[in-house]
C-alpha cells in the first residue's frame, strides 16, 4: 500500500516531456487501429484515402510533438498543424487530428510570451489551408470552415482560462507565503524584544548602580553577581528562541514554568526597583498560551518601569481565575507620569496584539494621580 502511494510522487519526479509523451504515443497507436481509421477529424469534405507511408508521417507529426506541448507549446502547435494540414489535404482523416485541439489547448494554457502574435500567426496560417480544402473538396459551405475555426478559438479560450486560473492560484500562494513569513518575522521580533529588552535593561541598570559601589566590596560583588545571573538568563532565553528557528524544533510557544513570575520580580528588585508582588488563585489546568502572555505583560511592564521610572514603587498583581488571568502593573514616579517618551512603543503594541489574539483586553496609560498602569485580561484555555 505504501508503495502504491509513492507512485504519484515518483511519476512527478520525471521531466514534463516524459510525462506528456504517453498521451502522444497512445493517440499515435490508436490512429492505426482499423476501428478508428478514416473516422477522425474531417474538414473540407475531401474523399477518404487509405493510409500510406505519408499517412504515417502525418500521424507522427500530429501525435509525437504532444510530448513537448507544455515545454514548447508554440513549436508543438506548429508541428501538429503541419501534420494536420497533410492529414486533411490527403484525405486520411485520422484520429490523430484530435492532437490539433490538444495542441491549441496547451498553447493557450502554457504559452507565456508573444501570445497575441502567435494567435494572429496561426490564425493567418489557417486561411490558406481553408482555401485549399475548399477548392479541393466537394463544395463544403464556407460556414463549416468558420465553425471549425471558432471551435479552435473556443479551445484556445479554455486554455487561456486555465492559465489565468493557475496564475491566480500561484499569486494567492505567494501572498500566503509572504504573509506567513511576515507573521513569523513579527513573532520572532516580538520575542526578541521581550527577551533582550528586559534582560539588557536590567543589566544596564545593575551595572550603572555598581559604579557607585566601589567603596562597598560586598554590595559591589552582589551587584556584579546580579548582572552575571541576568546575562545567563538572557543567554538561556535567546537559545530557546534560536531553537524555534530550527525547522526540526517544535513551534509551540514556551510557557514559563511555575515560579518564573516571582523570579522575574526578584530580578527587577535586584536591579534597584522596589516591586510589590501579589499572585492570587491557582492557574487553570489548561491555560493554552495565556500563562506566557501574562508573563510577557509583566515582563514588559517591569522593563518599562526600570527604564523610565527607575527607583519608583511598582506594584504587580496577578489573579488566576477559572477561565482568565488578569494582570495589573502600576508604577509611581515622575518618569512614568510623562509616559514612555523615549520608547518605540513596539513592546506595548506587541502585548496588545498578543492579548487581542486570545480575545482579551489590554490597556496601558497614565493613571489618575500620576504614574503609569498596564492592565490585561487574558482568557485562559486558548490554544498556543
């Protein structure tokens, strides 16, 4: 069963010419079967003629070039048309005449350049053939030649429609691929911002504070240790992010383990930011990506507090409910009263997108009485 399933894949590995050749060979063989001789396409009313050596050549011209009908559609139609002209002028009227319709269809579907010029050229070439068949024939009405031409034009139109449909589908797939790549780049950029900005901000603040502790070796050692620990955590998070870029790595977002929020708060405290932390309720059994989003909200809010209101009192409240997680991070101080004047806004915009995807609510702005507050309501149980 597995072997049979692989047959289509193996077949499509062959060159397109090899895949198109069987149709031409089938039509070539069928044209010589007694049941199909002199029962093919007939234009002009010439009397039937038994097959001879020239008939073999004409049938070959009508059938074998179909192998290149997708690779060289114009050349295919030229050869098939030549064979068709001999077929009709000699009165063979073979089944191979069907190859003309196939070649015209392929021309409309696969020709990419000079489509209009080729259409005019082959239309002009039909005129002398029609005149010759009219003069040599038994007086068939001119309308039959026009009808035959219109039938070929209709077949061409079908091929052109197939080509436009194929092009539209290719364009749709291209746009989907571009949108997918853009979304992935946005996701990676957002993760980089969340990870790098927080850790680097904490390291900068801790290193800046260490400059003033040279007279207190114990406190200096503590400050440098905090910088080292923060750097190690940054490396760990960056390694995980790089793992996500590996195609063999799972694409599921990582949910911070239990206790990471407290670790995040402790890290911020060591950087010199007084943080009050309150966590209520028990996380639901299945939170989807809500835990990760809540973690990122707290992380971004504490990062901004370090950058723009360093030393100001900050309060973090996280409440786990059965179907949602609510987060509130508020910061006092003149730095937050002015908003985040030097920030790009990318972090808060990214948080809003994360929360919106899960169907939650997000707000960030100045609060009454001064300071800044970030609030989020994140539905739990959504897929990552």
